[in-house]
C-alpha cells in the first residue's frame, strides 16, 4: 500500500506507519457515533461504514482507513513535494470544494 505524497522514501515510510493508526482512530470514532448517534447530526452515509463493517474491520484491520483506500486522496494529491504541511493544506482545500 503505497500512497506517497512525494517520491521521498522517508515520507512513504511515515505514511505507511500512520495508516493503521488512522484506521483505528476512524473506526473507533465511527463506533462511538453509532453508539451515540442521537447526540449528533447525521453524517454523510458515503463517509460511514455500516455498523457491521466497523465491527468486522476492528476485528480484522485492513491497515489503511477505508476513506483513503476508496478515494485515494493522498495518492491523487498533486504536490510540489516541498513540505508536508503544504501537502496537507492542499488536501484540506481540495476536500472543501
């Protein structure tokens, strides 16, 4: 699973290290949402996995968040490779539109 922002080997290693952590955080937040859904406004269905999918992925993690694997937002990012913060800013701006 390589979705590098640049061709920098260190950046690829850092991203591959963080993907499983992002996945776990995302899944735990989704589980919390389902447990407390009456407290929150509804979220877009395209963003959420079903409750069963969340439980299944928590039991058998894929090593990458579903939204990253599906949309490949990092792999499709166009960056000049100069900075991580610049790349993240680009991703945020692109997803706002």
